[in-house]
C-alpha cells in the first residue's frame, strides 16, 4: 500500500527527470540518491524512433513497481520522446507519432504512472487551426481504448517553430476539439513560459499566468510543473534551462511555487542542467529549503 498521507507531509513534492540507463527500474534508485519525492522518465531513447534496449520485461516492470511503492512514488510522469510530432502535416510522421503516444500510454498503465507528458509539436507551414485539429485527433485516437486513469499532459513550449504551442490559448483550442478531455491536463514549464513571453519573475506575474491556465482550461487541469530557471532572456524564444535561482527568472518565482498553498498538490519536476551527480541534489535541496522556510 502506498502511504499517501505520509508523503503529503511535505508539499508540493519535488522530483527530477532521471535516466533509465541499463534498466528502467534504476531510475527510482537514481531519484532516491538525488533526494527526489517524485519522478519523471523517458521509457525509451528520446532522440530515436526505436524503443531501444529498455524494453519492458515483466522483471523490470515488477522491480520498478516495487521500488516505486517503497519510495512512495505514486505520481510518476513519462515524458514522450522528442521525435514524435502530433501536429505534423506529414501523414507518415503523424501516424508514427500517434503510435508512439499510444505505446507510452500503454506503458503508463503497466508502470502505474498516471501522467504522459507531450509537447504540442509543429504544424510546419500550416496554421494554428490545422495544428489544434491534428493534435486533438491524435489524442482521441491514442486515448480511444484507454485501460487506465492516465492523463496526457500537454506541455507549453518555447517561442520557436512559428510560435505554435507557446500559449495556453493553443492548449485551450485543443481541449475544445478533443472528445476525451477528462484525460487531458497541462504541464506548465517555467522556463518555456518565460522565454515565450510570460513574465513570471514576480509573484504577481506567476499568479497571473496560473490564473490564465485555471480560467481558460479549468481549475483542475494543471497537474504537473517543470521547475527550470532560464538561460534564455524574457521573450527570447531560447529554450535553455538553468539551475534554480541562477537564471533570468530568479528565485522569487520558485519560492512562491514552493510556499503558496495553491501549488501544494502539484508534483514538481526539475529539468535543470546535470553537470554531475550533485547537480540535481543541489537544486532539490535549495527548493526544499524554500519550501520549509
Ligand atoms: Zn518537455
Ligand atoms: Zn519541461
């Protein structure tokens, strides 16, 4: 049994994206070594189409589940690899992308991971309406024979690639077109939002963005936050993550995310630079200090 009440003593829970190298269950060990309270993984090599060596044998799966139970990780997020493009106008690429999303949803069921995170992709030369139709249809297909309570979380992106995916209005458009919207949520990435022109350097600015998400998408849609400071300047469109408090967003935003009760039920994952084994530990310790002060 998961000890949910115990883990809620500290809120919000703070975790990191961890490698599944050698065996997927080792991600849990790596997370614990970095003092994580929750976890995000790729289940396959993020820049290749093939599923790779990390195929899910029942032994690996059982080890992963046992370790998660012991660690009290009950809100693991699976991040989609980077090559799929759910807004692609190219039919072959589009079908392959839906296939990968379906596979990751299936794995989330096997791994008892409630979230699959995806970027919105790029419609290339096509417009916003085309993109939102395309992504909504992909989500409907991938969620059509859902066996689990998995939610697919749409992550806001930076301002490159014709600006699609950068605004929460884009996610709103997808939600309005998708049939199974109960299984769609939002992953808010602080660095992506900042470089796309959402000014979250102040607590007022941060709350204004969260209000926008809640008002336009629904109060329960924000399910996970990626905590990243930004090397890219405000509105620059540069997706370059930085250690917490050392980038252009600054510490105030992260202090507010750690301390304001409105965020306490939302798992938070760092995707900050990993120079060495200590990097994640340092960022997580800083966040824990903010949380308890
Ligand atoms: Zn992402
Ligand atoms: Zn992210």
